[in-house]
C-alpha cells in the first residue's frame, strides 16, 4: 500500500496536487496524508 503526502497551502497548484494524489490513491488502494501550511500569526 502506498501513502501519498500532499503539502497544502492556498495555491491552485496545491488543490490540483491533492486531487491528483486522491485519484491515484483510490486507484492503487493507497492513502493520502495532508500537511497543511499556515502562516504564523503575530501576537
């Protein structure tokens, strides 16, 4: 079983990468792990 890691931010490329990885995982019986990047807030 394969695991696909997708790094997510607010770009269109990230959304497409997630879609590609999800479809690939569905076809191969794999899983998708998502790493979300969030800007650090100023306090």
